[in-house]
């Protein structure tokens, strides 16, 4: 069975603010991307100008404005920052 190439967008949470990052996720679908992922860091990598938005809120915001884009996290630490049951509940709520 042949499969085509799929392309995804890596939302650079450290480089863009949360609202701009949502817009970029929406644009990813509009320009034919198949998926978008975002990392979940507690604080920015950089001391100046960096961002660290909450990944699950970003996924929800982008999901509300897209129809077929597959969303996910590229970094998520459920045992370090969150109770795994809370993460499971969040993903179940997003559907």
C-alpha cells in the first residue's frame, strides 16, 4: 500500500506569542499542512523575548478554528508537571 508524503508544522512556542502562534496554526491548515505540534515548557528557553504558552490551551484554540489538522504535543511531561489522569481528561475533552 503506497502512502503519500505528509507535512506538519512545528509551532515554535519560544519564538511567537500565544495569539500569533494560534494564527500560524490556522494558516498551517490553510496552506495544506496535515498536522501541527507544539511543545509544552514551563518557562521560555530564552531570558528575553521568549514565550511558553500552555500547549493544551493552544491545541484547543487551533482545533476550534480548523477542520482536519491533526494536533499534538512535541514535548509534554505528564509525570513531572501534571498528574497523568489530568492529561488524559484534557485530551478526552478535546475529543
